[in-house]
């Protein structure tokens, strides 16, 4: 089970946009089984893990000086700029501008 969760994390790191059914197919398991094992091993869902990967990528780009939040949100698969801001605030407790200042 640990190996399945680790393989899923690696696959998501390589392609964060991969859907749960595609991921499960690539790992030769069912989406339901993958979801249960992933949550049991990591403490969070596949979609939550995917969102954390997106948030981490956003923080890296903000640290690199990215100024255009709408473009950043679109590039990373967020629904819009507001969604990006909500996710970052949920993950870090800070707004993108506060993160940019702290990371710069």
C-alpha cells in the first residue's frame, strides 16, 4: 500500500493534471482503491495533494518574481485568480502579495 501511494505521488509530481481514473489505470488499480489507499497512507485525498502541488508551484513562481496572478492561476490549472488566492491563503495563511514579499 505504501508503494502504491508513493507511486501515485511520483506520477502526480510528474503530471499534476492527471485525472484520478488515468492515474489509477497507469498504476493498475481502480480509482476507488487508489483513493482509499492514498488517503490512508498520506492523510489527504488525491485532489488535495494535487492542489498542494499547484500551491507549491505558485509559491515558487511568486518567489521568482511572477507578478501576473491571473496568468499564474491559468498556467497552474486554477479556476481563476480568486481560486489561486483562496488556495494559497488556505495553505499558507497568506495572500499572494504577502507571500511574494516574504519569499523575495
